């Protein structure tokens, strides 16, 4: 997995670069590839000097401008998730299973937050509603969230997320996991 340089690492780069150290030596000291340090110096150098704080700001700006693609836009991942939703798996169960099924392919891992966000986005798109999402870890916003969105806690098959709608859950007398009150 790619780990970006931290501000502290950039400060070391700046200090060593101004002392005349070559990128290979800076890389060895930080435990990074020499190409990473060389690329960092090329991207963020101004007039042959390198400033750590300015470099961090440039890197943050580039990261913000980069488009983020939802994993569920990939057909094979979306199909994997939809199949398990049809079987009444919870997003937590799907996320855990995707890590086990695709342990060597991290591009096919999907988190439960991504699945929940995707379900809400699908509901909103189908109902043509403007949806308000509560911020993570802000429990006091959830009442407002549910009031603003109306009936947000509906089953995916009730809003057409799943192609095979069922009028009743698969087991008589029980409710599927996605319908239970949380």
C-alpha cells in the first residue's frame, strides 16, 4: 500500500537536502525508496530549494484534486455486493467476507461504510431525493438526518435496489438482517 510522506519526513528531507545529501542517502535514512525522495524533490522544489511545509501543502492540494472512484463502480465488486445483499447479508458481513475471499486483491476489498453509503446513494437516486448524511461519529446529527431524509431505514428490496423483490422475508416469522431496527 502506498504511504505518503508525512510532514515530519518532509522536514527531514528538507534538512538533509539543504545539507547537500543525495536522494539515495535521504531515502536510506527514512527507509524509503530513492525514487520516492527524488520524485518528491522534483515535484516540490522551488528555485533549487525545498521547503517542507510548502511541499506538504502542495501534496495535500494534489490529493484533494485527485478524483476518488468508489469501488462499487467496478462491476465485479458491485455484483459481489449485490449478490450478498440479495441473500440478506449485512454490510458488515459482506465487508468481512470480501477481505477473506480476496485476501490477495485489495482492490476488491470493500468496507461496510462504503456499502452503506452506496445503498443510501441508490435509495436517493431512485427516490430522486436530496439526502442529508450525518457526519461520522456525530450521533446528535442522526435524528436530524432521519427526519430530513424521511424513511431512511427501509429495506433495499423495498426501494428497488435488489432486482428480485420479495413480499415476505425468506424465513416466515423472522425479519432479514437489513430490516432489523438498529
